[in-house]
């Protein structure tokens, strides 16, 4: 009888620990479902705070020889330009052989000065590699903004990827 | 004095994700007047630039409140974007093309686009108190008619 009494509290403690463990795991799973990963605009602008979530832009990249082709879909503003900037800079940093850049803007429905600034920044990086930048498929509202910002004087324009690659020259 | 036909007030934190919401909502609101699609695109750009300025320059990365008040009359839309942020020392200089306090990748064209696409623009700013940017636009047919 004495042995049975001493095991009961031990069993109860073990059961509590097991229960707490299960609760913790389920709580973590539940929280994960609602988790967001904010990117700091502030970090991008060199100042702290002001969180955002990148949204409304899809980015696809591919390499053709020395050329990086970036296909964008969505809207380019302060919130989304940072994602594009990070993605393109990361690919360029990983491969010094990439000398040229083609922006496929055919699915970009909106651009403001934040998006234009991002394009200009990547243009500077490519020019530092002695390369060329070509934009393809820009819709009229986007083309108008590029023109107003003077981007037509520094970037080339083409209708198709093939035309853009031909215009760039270099190794494909 | 124009009669106000409709009015909406939006308030949101200076979160860049709200810029797209603001420009889209205001374009929809503006469509109650006979704006062309191009004109609605121009309003979207102007709102995007004004709200971006409040996020970047007004609060400089800190989170604060941005208010956007839209007023419709029979002939024009008036949009007031207001922040309670840092304020501008020299409003005239801020309106100059290519002027920017953050030259890294900012082109200094935000307010240039606002001036280009809206009929009237005025800025009221005080250091430490914030900035109000008020812009007005009429549909092209209303402008021709008047």
C-alpha cells in the first residue's frame, strides 16, 4: 500500500509535464499559422522602424549567358520595390558573370517614384559592370512614368526577350 | 463656393503596405466623377507619392498616423494627405525636381509627379508638427467646360 501511494504523485507529475508539452507544441503550431514576416522599410531607408509586408509583386529570375532576366508582375511602389531590390541584388552579388539586365515589365500595372528609384539603382549596378539594361513589354502608363523620369535616355526598350537579348549583344 | 457631394476620411499607420490600399481606395472614390482611366491612374500616382512621402520623410521610419481626407464636389476631387511627423523646413525646395533628402535611390520626383498630374497642389508644413499636402483635380471634360 505504501509503494502505491508514493508512485501516484510521480505519475501525476509526469502526466502534467506531458500535457504541458503537448499544449506547448499545439500553441506553437497555432501561432505559426498566423505568423507574418515583416520587412523593415526603415532598414531599407537606413532608419529603424516602420514595418511593412512585401506584397502585390511576383518576381521570377532566369539567366541567359551573361544576362539576368527579371520578370515582374504586380505593382511597384515603396512596399514592393524593396523585395525586387533584395532579390535582384542577391542574384547579382552571387554571380559576377552577370553583366546585363532585362526587366520584363509586361505584367506591371503600376509604378511610382519608389519603383523608378529601384530600377535606377539596379541600372547603376549594371553600368558599374559595364553592362546594359533593357526593359521589355512596358505598358503605356508604366512607359509614361519611365519617360517622365528620364529612364528612356539611359535604358533601352524592346518588345520581346529575343529582341532585348539581340540589343544587348554579349554572350548568350 | 462648390457644394460638397461626398467625403471620406481614412486613417492608417505609416506602414508602406497601406500605400497601395490608399491609392486604390481613392481612385475608386474618385470614379464617382467623370474621370478617364488615365486620369484615375494619375490620381493613383499622386496619392501613392503623397502617402510615400509621409511614410519616408514625415515619420522617417517611425510609425505614426496618416490621414487622407477626400472631398468630392460636382467638378473636382480634393485630397488632403496629412501626417504628424517631422515636417519640412523648406517647402519650396521640396517641390523642386530632383530634390531629395535621401539621395541613395530616391529620385526626388515624387512631388514632381504630384504637380504634373494634379491641377492644384499646396503644402503646409511646420517643423516638428507635420505636413499637409492638399491636391485638387477636375475631370478633363469639366476643365474644358469651365
